[in-house]
C-alpha cells in the first residue's frame, strides 16, 4: 500500500506528491530487503540530487529488519518518498516492476538500497541525455567500503571523462564472463525514459535472483533504445558481505541459462548477425562458468570425487579453478582427475 492513504482516491499517493504541472524529472526506484543500516543514506542521496526534481519509491521486499520502518519514518516528513510493502518476497525484479507502475517521473532510475549517489550525478546524466536524445543513460561507478569510504577503484579506470554509445551486441559482449575485448558493464545503473519503457511494455525479469539488470537493459536496447554511458563516477557501489551481487551458485546458473535460452529465442535466426554472434559467445561462457560453479560446489561440500569427475568431463572449468581456486584445492583436484583419467583409459584398453 502507498504510504499516503489520504491520496488513495485521487492517484494512490502520487498526485498529492507532484501535481501534473510539477512532474519530477526522475523517479528513483529502490528494491529494498534487509538494508536498514544503509537505506536512509540511499534515499537522502536521491532526494539531495542538485538541479533536478526527484521522487523516491521504495518497495520493501519482506525485510526482516527495520528497513520498512525507517522508510516509513522518512516518508512522514517528506512527501517525495513512497513506501510500498510487498506481501511476499518476490525478488528485486518484481519489486522494481511494482515501483515502475507507480512512477511518474520523466525518467526512471534504479538505486540499490545499500548504495548511494553523488549530488550532481542525475543532473550530469540528464544533460548528456538532452544533448544526445537517447532513451537510456548510464555512468561509471565507484566502489566504496561498508562505511562509505572511497576505495579508489571504479568500473572504468579514473581519468579524463568521456561518453560512448552502447548497442545491444556491445552490451552482451561487455557482460560476457571473462571477455577482455570491451569495457565491463556488468554492474551499470541506468536511467530510462519512462515513456519509452511504457511504450514497449518493458519490465524486469522476475525469475532471476541475479542478472536482472543485464536482462532489463538489454531488453531496452533490443527494442531500439539508444544508450550512452559516461565515465563520470556518480554512482557509489558499496562493497559488503552478504550482497547477492555475483555470489553465484548452481541454482543461479540454471536460471541464468534458462533466461539466456529465452534471449536466443527472442533474437531469432533473423536477428542482427552481431547480436546473434555475441549471444552465442555469451552462452558458451555461461556454460563454462556453470561447470566451474558446480565443481566449486562439490569441493565446498568436500565431495572431492564428484568434483574431480565433473572436472574430467568438463575441462573448460579447469583454467577457472587454477585462476580462482586455492592452491590446495587445485592440487587435490589435479591429483584426483589424473587418477580418474587413468582409470578411464584403462577401462577403454
């Protein structure tokens, strides 16, 4: 329910915040779950954006901590904040889709509940969007510590600021695991024109625990959305234990693989050649990483023989184990895989 019950009859808590003549420039959407220590900083960083008007829509996804109560307290004193409580935990994709239905800004942006933004970020992005007439605009991000201190690392290396365009094929390549050809865009946060989003009925996938940002942005690009990315680091990405980002397990990999099959069907055999080529390479990398994750899962459970057998039948995972695994693990698996390979040769002799 909206956090503005007195406005329910008019426009579920929306018209009381911004009359039609004062449409906000951006609706920032926050899918929040158990981020009580950080949510207030995230919200205030959105409301404190300079040179723009902003509303903040927080969808609490069944938090077990004080996240929703903190947002409710802030909403009582600032009518630009809307709180929507999810009756069940639906995941970040479902939460963002709910927020999209309430958003009235010219643009819709995503902000994670444990991250925050520099004050001038939104104005800088909108200025670039106005100059280029794009439908999607994103930027670099800076990694910060749990307490919000800069770490000195960014998605793109710090230096002279510039902007570049991103099409669907480039975006797929940029999100392909272990590629080195283009700049990484795996964790980019974007603003999307609300009219474009609604015209094409774009939505986040609701069955992905990770990778939902990638699929949503790619959907925008496949529908003809033009995208510009700037190397200015206005978004602050908090590195913290317990974050879901890139903590992939076998269940995650299965869902990512299923989503990729849907993507291939969507592109079709008559899709642009560069997009189809990029998507095929993405699929190969996905299978390679899925094998690696399965080996690691077995190793963590001390199921060494199962891990070794998986390594033997999936040699693509071995370079990743060498690169990411500990010396003790790789030595033990190496010994077992050599033993299993020897047994297989004897069996065929």
